[in-house]
C-alpha cells in the first residue's frame, strides 16, 4: 500500500501528469495518421526516454500505447483509412455512418466504447498481473522455457497471411537473438568479425526498421493515392438509445478484448476483429452491418482498447509480451535497467502502480481529446506525405543511432526496413520477428539451464506439471488454426454441395 | 472472351505454386546460416556443459527449414497470387535510404539530413522551392537540437562539421 501511496503522490507532480498527457496526445495523433501506428511511435519515442527516470519514461510509453489504439478510429471513421491496424474493423461501419452525415455520432460512440474498454482492461491489469506474478514467482528455467515456447506458438494464431509464416517469422527472430557472444562459452556467433555485434543485435533498431522503414517504402509505392475526408459535425456523446443498443456489445467486447490481450503475442487487432464478428453474430438484425450499424463501431473499439491493458499483464508479470507494442514497452523496461517478470512486483511496486495510474489517466484523457479534438486530429491526414515520411525515416535513423551512438545500428535499422518490406510482400508480418527477437534470449537461456538441471535428459521436462500444461497449450495453439481452416473448408464444400 | 480467362491462362501456363520462390529463398538462407555455424569455435566441454555455441542456432535453423518445407507443401496445387513489381519510386526510395546512412557516416548528421530533406520530397513530387528550403532548414535544426543538445547524443562531425569547425 506504501508503494501505491508513493505512486499516487508522484502523480501530483505536474511533470508526470504533463508527460502522460503529452503521451496521450501524441498517441491520438500518431494513431490517427494512417501508417503511423502506436507500435511504430512507441519504438520511435523510446530513444527519447533514455535520459528520463524509469517512471516517467514507462508512463509516457504506456499512455501513448493506450491513446494510439483509440486514435486509429478517427481516421478509420473519417477517411476510411484506419490509422492503426486495430482500428481496421471500426472502418467497416464507421465510415459508412460518417458518409451518411453522422461522423460526430460515430466518433462519440468510438470514444465512449474505447474508454469503457480501456478502463475495464486497466482493472483487469490491476487484478490479474499481481496474481499471475505470484504464480510465476516459483517458475524455474524449465517453466520459463515452456512459457516462452508457448508465447512463440501463439504467433500461429495472430493476424497475418498464414500461421506457418508467423511461426517462421518468430523462429527467425529467435535466430537473430543468437547473434553475438554466447554468454555461457564466450564464443562469437554470426558476428562476421564485427566487434560491435559481439553484444548482439539490439532489438530497437530492428523494430524501428521493421515498422517505420518498411512503412516508408510502402508509402513510396502509394504516392498517387488520394484520400477523401468526410466532413465532421460536432462530436457528441452517444444518445441514451445508442448506449442502450450497444451496451451488450460493449460488455461482450470488454470480455473478449481482455481475454485476447491476456494471451501472449495476441493484441488489439485480433481482439477488434473478433469483437466486430461477435457484435454481428449476436445482433438480431444484421442487415445494417457494413452500412453504418453503431454496434459495428462499439464492438471493435471496446475490444481493441480492452486488449491494451490486458496485454500488459503477461508483459509485466511474466516478461512475455502480450502484443507488438508491449514488446517495445518490455524492451523499454530492460533499457531502463528493470527486470520484467514476477520480480518486478517485489522490486519495483511503485513503478507498477505508476504504470496502472498512467494508463487510467491516459484512458480518461484520450476521451477528452477525442471529444474536443477529433475535428482537429482528422486534419493530420492533410500533412503532405512527401514531408511526413522522410521526417519519420530520419527520426528512425537518429533514434536507432542514439541508443549506442553506433552507425551500425542505423545500418541494421535500414536493413530491417528493406527486409521487412520484402517479407510483407510475401505475407510475413513484422510482429512475430520482434516477438522472436525479444523472447530468443529467454528461450536459449532457459533451455540451456533446464538441460543442465536435467543432466540433458529431455524427458524430465514432462515430469513438471506446469511444463506439461504449457506444452499441451502450445500444441493446441499450433494446431487450432489448422483445425479451424480445415473446418472452414469443409463448411464451404458443404455449402457448395 | 471473358475477363477471367487471361488470369486462368496464367495459372494454367504453369505459374509457380504459392510461396515456392520465397520458400526456396528461405531454405537457401538456412543452408548458408547452417554453413556459417560450422565455423563457430568449439568451447571446452567443461565450459560448454554439453551445449556447444552452435547447438541452439542449428536447432532454430532446423525449425525454420522444417516450417518452410511445410509452407511450401501447403502451397502445392495453389497458384500464387500475382505480385506486381514495386513501383520505381520504391526502388529509388530504398536507394536513398541506403544513401542517407552513407551520408550520415561521411558528411555527418546535419549534412545528411539537409540533403535528404531536399532530395526525398523532390523525388516524391514536391517542387515548391520555398517549402523545400524551409523544411530542409527547420527539420534538421529541430532534430539536431533535441538529440544533440537536449539528450546529449554525440554525433561525429563528418565532412560538413569539420568544414565548419575549420571556418
């Protein structure tokens, strides 16, 4: 309780409140800009936080994360171009509603649904993270190995062209994590004689490259595209009738989003899609979906925001990222000398409470910004791409350089950008590579320690109940997408017949 | 002749199975990566504790190769989606990304940013000289101030910095 009090007192400091508000405002802005996701913005912002104390640094990134998820809905509704992937489902009904002259109603509903989802997820975070950390406190290397493998296996179910491609991406990330000196033997691996690589590939330049560098190239191929913005009337609170109509959808989406967020590697995009599908499935009258049904906005918005706080649960309690953005926050914790995982709850309780409070404040603040600034934020799409994207790229280069003040990191960022662009063309996502890169060290380290404990008897893994449970879950998460696809094919064949 | 016929003909004319090319490229990468692991130094058994430095990377390479074979197998019988080549602007942008890093190393951060701030928007279609000049002057100055002055990041002066120091 002392830690909570200390965190609460720290939030009376105008500096910290200002930091959270700046993060929230920045999050709404970058979220609103198509192509500039909160994941990319968090990665770009991380180097700026290096000189800050851990609490304001992590509070800033957490606020940006929360607000970025909501920001995407503004352009999804007004421009039909989701500012961020989690807002893609919001455009299905948000844009048609805006075209009918109800942009303000759509934005108001998106803001309220997002706030409810976001606040619910912070409550889930406050309750679930300490509980999970208590369970994880007794984990040994075999349990951590099984957990990391389970986290990687969950990549099979995240969005992307295919489950196998996500798993390949994750394994490639793990391979990247082996670059550098092997800590147990001191032998260099994949360093090609470059001493700078002995400490390994820093995940931040890779992450910035995969997100910002690849997007820069994607934008280069879309120079002739024009966006049409719908005029915005005043953003207004949803009417009582709208709330009544959407309440069930919002409640369901809060549960769906939180559950999806809790799963390692899953995130807001998956939650939003499921939230939308469930809103449609439960609706008695489905005829207006895709044409401007308000439940088609409330469902995905509540779900993707409910996933944000929940995704922080495995990140903080286990050190296993719940989504691509939380992977960056996990990295930020490490960069600031903190150890994510159960020990964080005993070693840094004040920081944790500060994160909870920052996320609560951000969720309230983005509603305020959404209501009063949506009209203004929509104008961000008017920034000419020929100025915006070169600026993003230069910022990406300098952000990568600033970490260790090494030009090699800039080369790594550019290389990751080029590779990311090519891989995306062939249906590979960036997120699994990042997950693999972050979890790689844990996978190798815990496997080696386990093998030493077990005297190289692999069968001893199966003598530990938690490990067996996690291996079963791993098998399920890998096989479920294949089973789902097979069932869908069978259903399609039956319908044809 | 309907609109769909040319597409069908393309598929029948032996368009490669889905993911075959990228799959083969990944397998080639795995082969090269495995070959590189053969050059890793061996650690004394007491230090390595039966897990040599190459063991784990080889295991991961094996997993990637196995998954890639699976991906290729899933694509058999399914013609790949036609992927048009990226536009020329993508290739030029990629070259300019590489050029920026070279300029960063040689000219220094300010020189590289000023050049890039003019060249990149021009390449993307901007032609207004006053806008370009304002962007090339203000953006690098703002970024340099934040990082070098605000965050204390050291940037090597490069040719441009050395030239100014000489003056």
